[in-house]
């Protein structure tokens, strides 16, 4: 267990814990005893429950930061590991960076600070300059988690981009990767589908600016055709509103593509002419995902309805039911045979023996049908969606909501798995069970495509 005042690596004295996550990450403010400077140490506990992707992301963050050199990105200082004796029974990995004194934009929002248009424009320009540096490296570096809590404003009004825990160096990625990262409400859909590009960071920047201007979490704002609706809540220059809309387009082919182009347009106070999607290169389009071969979800789609049927829970799954029936059949007849040995009347009356075994087997089948065979499905039409369950032969509606109130459909991480979330103006609905990333990404895309056809 790590504690305040503890000296690690014979160099860094832990002062105060700044944050921690369920995944075993901790962030500490510490003092470097060699330089007497304050530093930030990010620590990852290597526990048996930790998903391997967490360690890969942590190592990638250290590797990428070591190669970066920008005045608005905290400098890399050190990377180390702690053995079990020091780490309270668990090995730890540590990453040391410069400490940036100041408050995050999220801290300022929580304190009730209201950002003006000129302040937001300056923040946008400063972040775009950082993104130009990152995106024009060879290979390009994507931050993939731009949001108010990862932007630090110091006492001289300088903005810093921190927390590269979701960073991606594109040279190491081929095709679709399902190490899904990002924060719901800020990350665009293609990022949750495993296809982050430079324009994905622009979307996150746009969502962050909307949060600063409206003081409202982007996922809580209404959407129309999957676009965040915010213009009626602010009083801004028309071209600035349109510029933000162009970097938060849900479709990649309509979104501004590079940080350099976005910065030039913002400085000039202009917007990009509308692009004809028919002339957009196919490489810019979001790829259509296929249903994973292992998925047992049955999806029925038409222009009027979308129906999603989930496999029965637990033993209700067909294979498990078949195996359970076979096992119980064996147990039933074995039990009957034992009875026939110890109770003479069964041995002397074969008809009664077989009747008992058959009775036990039929009782098991009835139990399976009424108590295990539970089914859940979701129905969409052009007015509402309904989450329905059938159990013990009885069908009932779990939840329902109006399509006109849907803010968005998101893919959210739940421990090492994922779930599909429908967020409306008044409530959050979680569809089905938890999924692996590929299945969740495919299902999210299918729902989005039906709600907002491209």
C-alpha cells in the first residue's frame, strides 16, 4: 500500500494523491529529492484482475511522452517499476512527469466559472497548436481523450494538455483496433468503433468547447441527426458557431479533417464551404462493421422497425440447455437405478421405475422452460423504443422512451467489457448485457445507422 510521505525509487517522496481509478491507476503529487521540484507520478498496480490492455496503454503512454517535446505538454522524466515489497504486495509501474500548477477546466466549471467567447476562442487556438504538433509528427500521435479535466490552465492563462493515457501512435496500428478508449460525450463514434483519426481529436475539442460555453456536459445536450444542439443556448458570433459545428460533425466526411485547417479558419473567422459527400474519398468514410462471428444477437431491420434479440441468459442458451438436459437425463436414470437397488418395489416393478425416471426428466424440462428460458429484446419504431423481457411465459415491458428525446447512443466501458447506452433528456437506458468490444461497437453502429441514416 502506498502512503503519503513514502519514498519510492530512493528519490520520489509521495505528497498527496490526486486521483485513482478502479483499474488500479493512481496519480500522486510528489517531490523529486534530487532536484527538490514537484512532479506528477502516475502509478499502475499489476494485479491479477488487471486487463492486459491497461498495461499496454500505460507503456505506450511512457514511450510516446518520452519522444514528445512541446512547451504545453508536461515533460517526461522517468519510468520505473516497484517490486511487491514496496508496493504492498503488488508490483507497480510508475511514470514521472513535470507538475503543472493550475486548475483544470473541469475544476473551473465545477466552481461555477463561466467562459466568455474570447476565452473559449483562445483556448481553442492554443489546443489546436498542440494538436498540429502531435498530428504532424511522424508517425502522427492522437491524444484520444481531450476533455475539460485534461486541460490545465495556469496562473498566466496558458493552457496545457495532460493525461496521455489513451494516446495512440498510428504507426503501431493497422486496420481496426478494439482497444477502445475515450470519454463518452467527448469521443466521436468512430473512436468507439476502433477507428480514431486526427479528426477524432477535433471532435473532442469541439465537444469540450461546447461544454465550456454552455456549462453543460455534452451528452446531456439534445441532438439532432446525432449532432450536438447548442446554438440556442449561447450568444456567439455566427461563424464561430458554424466552425464548432464543423468540427463536431458526426460524419467524418463532413468534419474538418486537420488541426491546421481548423486553426486557419478560426483565425480568419471563416467556415469551410459545404462538402458534397458524393465527391469525398471513400477512405474518409466511417467503415461499416460486420457482426462478429461469435455474436448470438439476432437483429431484424426494416425501414419501419429495428428489433434486437439477445440470447437467453445463463442456462437458457441453447448449448447449455442441451448439455443440462443430457446431464440431468443421466442423473435421473442413475438416481432411479439406485432407488431400484435400495427399494425392492422399484426393482420388482420396472414400469414404476421407468415412470419415476420419466417424471423426473419432464419436471426438469418444465423447470428449464419456465425458470431459465428468459429472453430480452429491444424494439425501435419511428416513435419510441421499448426494452422487453419474457420470463416464465409472461412478456412485460421493462423500459421505454420516445425517439424524439434521444440525445445519443454511446458505447461505454464497464470494467473489461462494454455496454450500449441510450441517453435521453431525462434518463439513461442500458441495453442488454455487457459485451466484448467488437460486438458492442457493431451493435452501437447498427442502432446509430437506423436512427440517423447517412
